[in-house]
C-alpha cells in the first residue's frame, strides 16, 4: 500500500508529533529535575546528567515523529 501524503495528512502528522514531543519533553525534564534535585547536582555534574539524558531523549523524539507520520499517512487510518 502506498502512503497518503497530502497537506492534510502531513499537517495532522506534524500536529500529532509536536503534541507527543511536548509531552515527552515535559516527562523527561521532570525526571531530569527530580534526579538532579535528589542527588543535589550543580554545575558540571548537572550538565553531565543532561548529556546522559540527551541521547535517549533524541531517540525517543525521533520514534515519536516516525510513529505519528506512519499513523497519519496510513491508508487504513483514513
């Protein structure tokens, strides 16, 4: 089956991806804040923790983007 790529489906995919990305960012930020506050991290340690969180976070956002695109352009969902 061929994907349906119209302005409408791509706009919906972008809206779904941005909504889910914001929700994921809020959750990841909350976990980061909780860990940093619990361990009383400041300065360099907090930056290192942020770098540790950055790679899985970027992967999660890419997965969310791909899932939204697949869901919104799938002919079965139209």
